[in-house]
């Protein structure tokens, strides 16, 4: 039985007030063929029967959550505690508008301030903005900061170990800024300090590097490279997985000027690639070059703690020629999930999560290396991602066979480089149990042999 809020007596009362005897009389001015068209549809069924038919239809689909997920390369399947969606979906956050009036937006501003504080603590840097769109555009905004601080320098160095899509985004952003983009290739999965040094000149405005990088490797020459760029008068931006900072040195400890990344690992669902949130933090001397907006804490006229938009660098707030970015919003609702996630995990929980990523990923890599025809591509330290190389089969063919076993086995690098068809990147997070990893090993072994 369908749900109609007005009862029969309600309808009769309304029709009487209008002055007609029936709904047909009310619609008499409309041609009958439009009011009651002849449609070739079956008679209606009950709510229960309709729900049952839809359920049976849905069972014909392959349910993604029934697959064991070892995908990575920029989006990761992590645990998300129920408190994250429960709090983030509250109407106070869900329907909040841009906090132009701080007196009416204290909750939103406080949430953003706490988010900024956590990002600063994670990255070891002085200031963070209210968030960006995602990891790729965060790298691009770092490039704009470098360009705006370059004092006439024209070269921007990009590490060849960065995510290919991040590199493409940066190149798109700086295409018409007169910057000369220089790519430094990788050697054995990381950037070689000598290669970086040869690319650094007195024209170097800065360098952008990623660690852990696209291949999963932790850049081992980072401190040396940062020092070389600084000696040339340039800036260094580092893209990183925020979860890796639970067990690795922070960008600030390496002397990096700008830290960026994608916040998706911090309590954000995969949801087909977005929406996510990008984070950006920097040293104090670059504060006024930072894009977007920054929330600050102060006191009101009665001495009470209050929150305000301290810096607003978008063109809507200040003169267009003075704006440092055309970002029209931030991802406050999605960044709030990261805020809640970090608060829930706490320092010990955050570390434990990172530790489990390291242990489970290394277990999977060791076991995979024992399979004939399979090698771990790079003999370098890694966090929760690593690359596998196949001697005689294409990675895409292996992954198709593993999918038939209900396993998303990894991401083929041919998706990013058509010539690289025998390598794939694998991610193992804290969600993958030993039994699931062992199932992945068995499926991989079978796929390679067949």
C-alpha cells in the first residue's frame, strides 16, 4: 500500500473548500489523454513485493565489498570507524555554509581550526590551510606557491617517482606561468641524489617530490636533496601519505618547506575516486603565499575563546591581483572526517594502524617473492605499497584471473604507462587479514602458472 499523507476525509475537505466534487472535476480543463494516458505498464504491486523484486535484481550484481581489495596507487581501503560517518553526517556540519559570519559559524570554524592543528602536528610544519580538493591539486597548489616565491627563478623540478596523475596536474597548472618543468627519472624506484643535483641550478625555483612514492618506495636521499635545493635558493614540496607519518619522519624533520597530500586514508571512503580532501602545510615564511583560507583562534570582546577566518587568499575576499589562488571552496565536510578519524584513533591508535600496514605489506611482499616468475621490483624500504614484476606474463592478465577468484589483486602500471605491462603496484592495509593475504598469494601463484 502506497503512502499518502492526506486521508480520504482530508481530500474531501480540500475539494469542498475548492468548490469541486472530485479530483477529476479539478483536472477537467486538462485533456483526458494527458490526465490519464494509456501506458503499457503492469498493475502496481505492494511495497513488500517491489522491495523483494529489487533485491533479487541486485543479487545479480557483483558486490564489490565481497572482493578482497589490494588496490592502491592513490586510493586505499582502510578501516573507517562508525563514529566518523555518524558525526560527519550531522546536520550541523552537513548543511553548514561558508563561514563568512564567524559569530554564526563557530562550530564549523572550530572544526577547521582543529583540523589545521592536526595537519601541522602530522607534517611538523607551522601552518595549514582549511584543506584543498585532493592530492593532485594540492601538489599543483604547492607548485604555484613555489612559482610565486621564486624571485625570478624559472625551473621547477618534478621527481619521476611522483604519481603520474599528480605530475600531469602540476604541469597543467604551471603551463602558462613561464616555468620550465624538469623531470628527474628514478633509479631502482627512488630518486638518485646525483641525478637531482645535476638538475639543480641557480634557476631552480623548487622541487616537488613524493615519499612514499608512486612505486611505494620511501625516498632514501630526501635529506640530501632538500639541502641541495635550499643551497640553490629554491623551495621543496613533499607529497606524502598522511597515514605513513604514523611511523615515518615528518616532512618538517627533513626541512621541507611545503607538505601536501591526499587525506583519503584518514577516514574517507573510496567512493569511486572522490570526493576526497587535499591537505597543505608550510613554514611560517610562506604563510601569505598559501592558497585558500586559514582559520585562527582569538578572543571576543568579552574575553571568550572564538574562531575567525584569519587569512583569506582567494579572489572573492581580496583584490584579484593580490589573490594567491582561485580556489573557491575547501573540502571542509570531507576534511571533517579526517578530523574525527584522527581524534578517534589518538596517537597510539594512529601508530598501531601504521605499524600494521607495514607488517602486513612486508609479509605479502616476502611471500610473493617466493613465487616462480614473480619478483619484487625494487629493493627499497616501503610503507604499505610495493611493486611486483612478472617475467613472462602481463600484469593485466594476472589481475583478470585473480578477479575471478574474488580478489582485486593490484593496479597494473600499464594503466599509466602502456609500455610497462609486466608490473603492478600492490597495497596491503590494516584491513587485510593474514587469511586474506594468504588467499591473495594462492590466487597470484595460480594466475602466474596458468
